[in-house]
């Protein structure tokens, strides 16, 4: 099925560093969301974005809905070991069935204490 | 508990067996979704319920897959005559939103199905 282009695929950083990941699509999306999934668990919603250009923060996390509506990024500042996990972007496309969340392949984040 | 509950957490089936996966959504949540997540992939939509009505089943990969939510709360995903390619984690999610879909979903821990 349709998937979003998410990068990087994986990254390994030192505790305290900032990290950025992004997601792009060839088509317009109405909603962008960022989820985190820990091993053996289901995804947990981090941030939801509903308007082009919107910049939203949740603690050390900041995400933006791209002005073209075809991309989004997630920044994590001052990383800590519990940030380890897989981060997924997901979106609701403008066209077609908007109940079907479209997902990226995930960014695997490792944090070295 | 207060979250979405799924059972069994792990299921090993021989090829050709039927399996049933259960989801208890958050109480009062109108919308219920089933997703399939293969190893190293993002979740892929299977089906959607609003209360007891199955409004979208376009993601079900074949007619071996069947889902129901007869009383608008607990849902069961049934897979008949399982095949090896059915091996995946099956995630259930619920949402309070009645109309449309904001994308804000609460997921269960998933049921990991392995077909030998």
C-alpha cells in the first residue's frame, strides 16, 4: 500500500544530543501525526498536526506540518535513554478514504547513555 | 485496565488452522480499527468499525480475514486457513471520535501471530 518516505531509517546518538527526523509524501495530507513504538508495544501518539505551517511542542518534542502539506518533521531535544524506540510518522491524505492512516516505515532511535 | 486490551499476546498456528484475535477497546470509544504490522514495517489498515457497523473493510487482504464487533464494544478478528504470509503483529486501536478520523488512536499491545 501507499507509504510515506521517512528518514533517516535509523540513528544512534549520545545522550543529551538533539535529533531530527522527517517524513515526505508525493501527495497532499490533511493531518500529520507522530507516534512512538517501544518493543512489544503498540504505537503511542506523540503529536498531532492539523494545519499547514503548524508548529507544535510536547515537552522536548517539536513537530511541524510542512507549508506544502507534503512533509513534516519531528525534533527531539536533549535526548535521554527512554527516548529509544521506533518513531513513525502517519498521515491522513487529502484525497480518497481519509480513515486510512498512511504510515512511514519508521525511524529507529538509539541513545547511548 | 483503562487502555486497549488485546488477546492473545502471542499465537502460534500451524498452516491451515483458524485463529481468532480479540480486542477490548477503551470504554466508550466509538471507533475501532484493526491494523496489520509486518516486521520492520509500519502498521497497515485492515478494517474500521463505528459502533457495531463495519464501515470499511477495504484493507482486509483476502476473504480469509473476517472481523466483527456485534455489540459495539469487543471486536474479534478471525483468520481462516492461516498461511505463512499472515504472520505479523495485529494491532487494535480505538478512538473516541464518531465522525471521520482525526488519526488520534489509542493502540493495544498487539497480538503477534506466527504461522508455521
